[in-house]
C-alpha cells in the first residue's frame, strides 16, 4: 500500500515562455496527478533566494535565483500516491542531457538551469515548498 501525497511542482520560466504550460499539465494528469491548486506568478529575486535557500552555498545559487525570477512561473500542488517520487521520476534527471527518454526534462529542458520543471525532493520539503507558495 502506498500513501496519497502532495508535492510541489514549478513550471519554470523557460517552459512558460515557450507556452508549454498546458502540454506539461496534460502530461501530469495523464500520469495520474491531480492538480489541487495552482497559480501563475513572477518571483522577486529575494523570494527565489528564499525558496532555494537549501542551495545557498552552491556555486550556481545566484544564477539559479536570477533565472527562477526572470519570468512568470506556474506553481502547482500535485496529488497522487507516492507523489514526490512519482513526480521526480516523471521529471527525469536534473540535467536534461542525462534525463531518460519520455521524461519532462528530456522532452522540454534546454540546459541544467533551463530544465523546465522543479519538483520537491522529499515529503518534508514538499510540505515546506507548498507552504511557501500557498500558506496565507
Ligand atoms: P531544481 O530541481 O529546480 O533544483 C535546483 C536547481 O539548480 C536545479 O533544478 C537546476 O536547474 C539548478 N542547477 C544549476 N546547476 C546545477 C548543478 N550543477 N547541479 C544541480 N542543480 C543545478
């Protein structure tokens, strides 16, 4: 038996810019995810820095935050059994050139930065990331 979980997904600026929002949402739905809540927004760089705080010591941190705040994103709460892992499997490897065929990043990603989608990496982070965007 597996548990119904929620995870946070972001359709990143490179994908929104290419009008891939509906195509990506359809893939999530075909893979059994329910979109429980969603919104389109543009982050300030300071908000992206807060969101990606776990990466603050990484050399790519500043560019990453610059990029995530460079244009509109779609943030979604996805629900499914084992949603966290299921979403990570569907997204594929962080670097699109290493992602498996059929994964979202293989299909749409341009580079390790412009990799089209973000997904929470654990149930604990999923809750934090959902709260970040959806808690009043
Ligand atoms: P994401 O899953 O949103 O989480 C952190 C992001 O950092 C990751 O996707 C990548 O887009 C980005 N990133 C940039 N460079 C690297 C790197 N060398 N290793 C891992 N992630 C990177």
